[in-house]
């Protein structure tokens, strides 16, 4: 098993790099982000997964060990192959994947090319409780962006349950203003609090 490699980039495509290691050029499938930041002659270090099939040996490379682990976890999901798993990591960061799974939100996965609604739901269900993320110190900007996205996710969930966008936005804003930080930073918690507020009026809102 080739678990990592370090060598010189001798060719770069939109979704792959060829890394020369000891005189041997290894073709490694990577995310577009890795390809964009790799230049000919660069010394490249990648964490890799070798996929062995009857008709091919395919090498997939990642900048971090964390991405490699999540890649392996995605491969364990029914209906997810190597290309689809790489597509998820090309579209979402590991923290974003973990947040979506934690929030039971399959929408981010449905936006990945090749991932249908059923597979997206399976990713959320089968990865629940499995992804551990190490968030670097000083990542307040990322946390703030994630916090800002939480009310929007709750609004979308309410719209899906039948409330109008206007009612959903107003309700979430009002509830978030009085909710403790622990609830404002959790999609399920904020959604539960908002549903408690809207519950009695839902039938009237939907019918109107």
C-alpha cells in the first residue's frame, strides 16, 4: 500500500499530477485545489490511497491526513466510488463535511457532481458520529462563517416543512436573538427552538 509520497511534480492537469519519485512518475488523482496550487518542479508531499481494481491501479492524493481519512470513510458509504469521494472533497472541506453530517443536512452533498439525493442521504446517515475534525487555533473566521450559515440552514429546513420564506426568516431571527450560544451554533438545536415557536401557527401559515 502506498500511503504517502514525496517527489517532484513533472506534469499537472486540472485533476491530477504526475509526481516523480526515485525516477518513477506516479499519476495521482487530486482535487482541483491541489492541482491549482501545484507547479512544475515543485516538491510535492501527498497522503495517498491506492485503489486496486481488476483492470487498474489508481492513486488518489491529498494534502492532509484528515482528508485521506475522510476519503476512506466516504468509500465505505453505499454507492460512493473513488471519483465521487474525491468530488466531495473537491467541493467541501473536511470541517464542512463534518458540519453537514452533524446537522443531518444532505444538501451540500447533493451539490456534488455524481451524487444523487439517495446517496447524499446515505452519506449523512452512514458517516454520522465518524468524522473527527481538528480545527486549528485562530480559525475564528471559519467559525464565524459557519455560524452565519446556521440560521440560513434552519430557514431552508422550515421552508421545506411548509412555512413561507418570510415567516421562516422572521422566526429564526427572533429565536436566535434570545437563544443561548450553544443553540445558535447548532442547526438541530436552533431548528427545535424555532419549531417550538412556530408549531401552533404552522397550519394557519401554510393554508394562507
